[in-house]
C-alpha cells in the first residue's frame, strides 16, 4: 500500500478485508471497513497523502478480578475486549512524532527531547514522549512517524482508554522501527513507565498488560519486572451469559488523588513492617497488629489492606472456577470481589462528592440479577463503570433498564479479543 488515497480505495473495495476479519471477525467487517476508511480520510485531512501507510490496533481491557491489587504486586484476572484504539501511520525522517487523535488537539514530540516536561503532565503528549524515551533507555530503535488515531474505548470507562493508547504508540514504534520483535509484556512495561514517569499517574501494570497481551490472562505481579502470565481458557458464550459494561457517564476528572491514595495507603501498611508492598507483607503480621497499625495510620489503610489480601486470593479461585467450567462458583466470587471493593477498598464513590452513579448501578444490578448473574465495580472506581455477567435470557431487560437510567448506549455487550497490540495487515 502506498499513499492514503490508494489505501482508502483498497479498503472500500474489500482489498483489506482479510486483515480486518483477522482482528475483528466476520460480524464486524462492514463496520470496521467503514471505520478504517474514515480513518484514512482523517489522515488525509490532518497530514496529507503520506506514503507507505500502515495500520495498528490496541484493545481496551476488562478487569475480571483483582481490583487495585496489581500496584502492590498482587494478582489479577483480566481480558482484552473488542473495543480498541486504532492508528493509521507512516514513517517520517524528521525526528518528530506527530499524533492527531479524533476530537483532540494534535501532539508533537521532538525525539531530541526525551525527558519529562512539567507542562505535559496529565496530557496525551506525555504518554507519547514517555513511550519513546523508554524505548531509547532499553536500547530499542525509534524514529519519527505521522499518525492519526481513533479510540472507541470509552474514556473514564474502566476499559483503559489511556492504556490502549500507550500500547498503541508502543506497538507503532515496535513495528515501524523494531520489526515487531519487542514482546507484548515489555510493551506493557514501557507503557506503564510512560504513565508513571511522564504522565504523572502512579498506576499499576494490569491495564497495560491486558491491553498488550490479549485474551483472558491471569497475571501475577510478585516480580513486576518479570510478571507471570497464565492464559485462562474459557469461552463466556458457552455458559449462557453475556459480559456487560455499564457506563454511568460520570467524569473521572480530578480523581487522580483518589486513585493514588489507594496505593499510598496500602503501601503505608506494608511500610509499618518495613516492606514496600503488601505482597511482601505476611497477612498474619497485619492481623496480629491491627491495633498498632490503626493507631498510626487510621482505619481506611487497614481496610484497604484487608481487601488486597482477600481479592488477591480470589483471583486464583476465579481462574480455577473458569478452568473447571464452574460458572456458578465464578459468579459468586465476582459478587464477593465487588462487595470487598465497596466495603473495604472503598472505591465505589468519592467521599468528596454527593454523586453516586456507580452505587446506583450496582444497587439496580443487585435487584435484577440476584440469584441469576453477577455484578461488581469495574476498573479504578469512584466514577465510570460497573461490570455484570447477565444471563442471555435477561440481557434485553438488563440493557433496557440500565439505559433507561444512564442513557441510550450506556450498556455495552462485549466480546473477548484473542490478542493484544498488533499491526493490522
């Protein structure tokens, strides 16, 4: 493929169908053909005709278990989903990365400047610069490129739109300049570095790992430098349920401190024993010193620590239930995980605001699905989304009820994507 006009013509005439089917499946072909053709038009409007055009994709993710456990070296169960960030990109020889994302101002990064910029904190340009910087630090090749991106992973949804974007940038550099040789695990670690050091958000590694690796994965972060990734073979479609994500359409803005407090308070409990994280702190030591820890740190850090230990164990139980085909036990564990997040981790709503949309979504799900399905807070919490496993016979009623509360299109019925960041070809 050469310039953008030729590429768009090829897509519209079915010449790119096999690549689209590989990533999205036959059912999504028409919609994705139109989406990629529109991406070409966006490229032409923003960057001109270009040469040697290539396409890249990185999925969003759903966290299935292990809510706020990864940043304390715990375990998570996660999966890539069929919503993704996609890019139309081509190399340039200017030493400049230019990225235009639909609905946002363009980002420009001079590759001669690969240190954090204070005025870029909390902005997407920091993620681009951070990914490029980490490539160089690790001895990989980088170079300029021009790209446009669109992302149907909801921002603030708990499906990790920022992680999918970071992984997308890493995937572009991987394939344009490193022949795709960098592993998905390392791309995830690079993406996390960009978010921690350049963007300024102290996130764990789960979001990036699920987006980069794909499918269902059990991830053990006991050693974050060498996470243990175990695929979990299970087909949700076979058990008569659908995976739903309900977007309460609440804004995640100004919640960075709320998220950071969870990690900080868990680590404070570990620090009481001279440890850096809860995974390295025996639970029995915490239980034997509840009074002393409470006197020094207060109650909430203790409650969050108890959540960590319980949800960390629950990951293994949920993964085993799926492997054993025991979906009823799996659903019970999902509900237990959600209750722990609500009561102990306390990330269902912000104490600084009277708004509680996630709480309402959980309450209504409880009434609709009790004894039939499962429900829990999804992602970082405080605002955003919940996750529900809904019997197919109840799907229409559940979807209509949730969209009656939160608006049309608020309930997403998802599928699981079998791979992570990739070149679409």
